[in-house]
């Protein structure tokens, strides 16, 4: 990866994305789970219309649930009327009702097959200090150039054309970086397998940041085993969330993890939406996937696994900064919750595969 930039502020990310769009001469390919009908979304819409008028090829792949196809249909109709290519991912169909459950949760933009942006940020006001204020969501994203970008453009084309079984992992020429979907023809649980390998190979520490922590039994067992073998494991999740049931589901694991020696911190002052993992200061993982059933088994995701020192330094610093804004969870706290909280936790755990 070349010219790597790490983003924790939506306003800075959106500004650089818009600059890249404005400089595009050939193509703009964009996937987003949430592309909102608000000021942030409208800024992108207006510039995309301008670039389309200049002859730039534009393809937008928008999730029909995350971006609320029924509510925002008129908003995006502006693009379609001007001839911009727009596809809604898995809209509701009574002919194939079960496909509706599988969402495209990826956040990816590629400009001229040269510049790439990927990570956890959606396109909405909630991630902007300018429009949402100090309570904006905390997130992580990266921008870079290099040979990976052209390969990612080819992967976008597979998603665009619905050739989902042909998705595969991408490796950089120097072998320092891999970009992975959550499933491929060879492995329907590709991300889960790679996460487990990263955990099981850890020697010193594992630092996990995720907005939703609802892991399967294999991840829990691996984390507990590594902690009992002396690996320092820290889990950072939000105190405040946009999905209450997923928060309650996370409570189910607290006591077991804490008893094994795993430290749990709750990010306290705003919604935490970052999805990162750092292992032994030698492996950095960042992208769109949460540590939950939906990301590992259902949705389409994209994650970058890298040993590049610049990225590791950025993630380490960001994690340290986030911990200073967080509160540790004690075993006593995890054990002494209200009856209503315990019941809600049990119900959420039973529903964990469908949340």
C-alpha cells in the first residue's frame, strides 16, 4: 500500500473522498451499507452528478436495507434519471425472500482503479462532527494507493455483476497485506477462519475493537484459551449503542471472559463503530466486519489484514487513545446486573444468530 492515510474523523474522510471523486477521470465505484438522505449524502450526490456530466463512469452499489430503499427511493432516483448506474443490493422479493437477510455491509470506494477507501464509515451525518456535533460516531477507515486497488476494482465488478461465489482474497505483491471477503468459493467462513488463526497464533497481546460483540463458540474458546496461556487480551466495545439487543447479547460473554483474565473496556462518550484487531504489534486488521454472527456468517464484508508498520502504528495509537476515554468493566459489575437486564441478555443471546 502506498500513501496510506488512517481516518478517525468522518469530516476529514469525507473531504478526502470528495477530493478524490472530483479528480476522477475514468471511473468511480462505490459500495456503502448506509448512503443517507442527509447533508453528507447530498454532498456526494451533487459531486457525482457533476462527474457523470463530465463523462466519468459511475457505479453505486447501495444496500437496500442499510440505505432504506423504500424511504430513500426518490433521493436516489435523481441519480438514475441522469443515467448514473445504481444497484440496490438484495431488495425485497417474494420470489426469493431468504436472500433479503443477506446484506452488503461493505464500505468501499475506488477511483480510477488507483485510489481506494475502505473501513467502517458509512456515508451519513452521524459520523460528521460538522453536522452531528460532539456525539458523532467514532469509527476507523483507511485510504491508500497501489497494486491492491486495481484488484479491488475487479472484486467490485464481481459484486456488481452478482458473481458472489467468485469473490476471493487478494494478496499484495510483497505479501504484507491481504484483503478478504467473508466468504469465497473455497471457504464459506473465510473471515472467521482468518480471525481464529490470528487469535490462535498470538504470543503477546490481542486488542479487539468492535461495536457489536456476539461471537460464536469457537472465537470465545480461542480467546479464553489464549488468555489462560498468558496472552494479554483487551476487548473494547461501546457503552452506548444504536442496537440495544446486540449490547445485551454481549453481556452474555462478560463473566466468562473476565474470569479468564480478559480485560473489557466500554467506550463511554459516544457510539463506537470501529472494527479493528491488533495482534502482537505484527498484524493489523481493519474493515467493515463486526465480531458477530451476521458479519461472519451472513453479510458480505471486506477486511484488510496487514503487517505494514505505518498501519500498525496508527491502530496502536488510536486504540491507546480510545482506552483513555473508556471505563473498565469489573467482574463484580458483570455479575450484579438487574433482573430485567439479565432477562434481556438471555433473550438477546437466544436471538444472536438473527440480530
